[in-house]
C-alpha cells in the first residue's frame, strides 16, 4: 500500500497506540484526522502535532458515530484510510451479576460495534478511491483470553472474525482490510488495573506496535501480530491454546 499522501481517520488517536500511529502516519506524509472523547487529550495531541485535525467524539454512541462520519466526509473529500483503534478494557467479575457489568463503560459499543459501524459508514466512499484501507486494531487476547477481562477479550475475538469476513467480502475491490494484533502495551487502556493487580510488566511501548503496523501496511501484510501476540496466535494453530490459557490465568 502507498504510505504517502493518504487522508487518514484514527479513532482514539490522541493517546496510546492511536497516537503512535498518528505520529507515524504524519511522519510518512499523510493528512491525519484524530478523534477522541477527551478534549484535553486532543489538545495535547494537537500541541505535539499541530498539522493534525482533531474532533471530539465518543464512538461508543450511535449518534456521535454518525455525526463524525458526516463531518469527515464533508470536510475531507479524499479520505481513504480508516483506523478503528478506540478501545476500553474492564475487569469484570460475573459472580457479582450485573453490578459491575452495568456500572461502567460499554466495551461492546466501543470495541466492536463502533468498528462495525464506522466501517459501514466509510466503505461506500472508499470503493470509489484508487486505493483505500480499513485497519482494525484487535489484540493477542482475541486468540487466548485473559479471564479477568472477559468482555474485552470477546470483543477482540469478534474484531478478528469481523476483519477476516470483511476482507473476504471486499476482495477484488480497492479496499484492503488489515488487522493489527498487539500484545500487552504500556497504555492507559486498563485504567490502572495492572497496578492494582501488582503486575510489574507494563508491556511494550506503543511505538513498537505503530512501527510494525506501518511496515505491514507498506508490504500488504493483512494480519500482523506484534511481539508476544504472535505466539498467542500461533498457540491456536498449534493446538497449545488451552495450556497457554491456563498459564495466563493462574489465579
């Protein structure tokens, strides 16, 4: 894929993996639009990269997804890359019934439904482009789940399945569908849950994911697992997923 001269929308692009992707797309010579829920984080991103365009949007909400799509297509006629990156991760104990599940953010809306809806909004326009791409950020936990984050893992498994199906549907068109599969990454995703669990390993820096992603896009490598996520994906193919699951969930 041509890595220069694109118009790129990155959801959740002001922090973490999203911001690292923003930096690398800008450095490669692309026009980048970033959306996020927190205005202060968007301002920080804009101060570090003045050339980007920012838009406050909570992609977990149907109405705001539609408004974002309308705004982008009205103001950036040449948009040809969508990066579905926004995500949240919650630790949930189902022994408590609905208390924790209904008492916080909706992972299904943010991590899965937003990816599906945003893809559907942009695909008709992308079909008119000479070259375009949808990039879905999933997780190594799509393949071997972490039981303390059951809904997060389920949404990422669904993102993987959605990416495979979408790629098949769009074969023979100008739209390429990529899936980036990160391992544990040092971001704010878990909202401090690692510290509360006493977990020392914070994961790899977001820049490592962005570098791997950019290389995969340039080489048309449609599914790229980064770092430890590669062994998690391989465990499924080799029949060792159950053992890895047990090792990961010793508690």
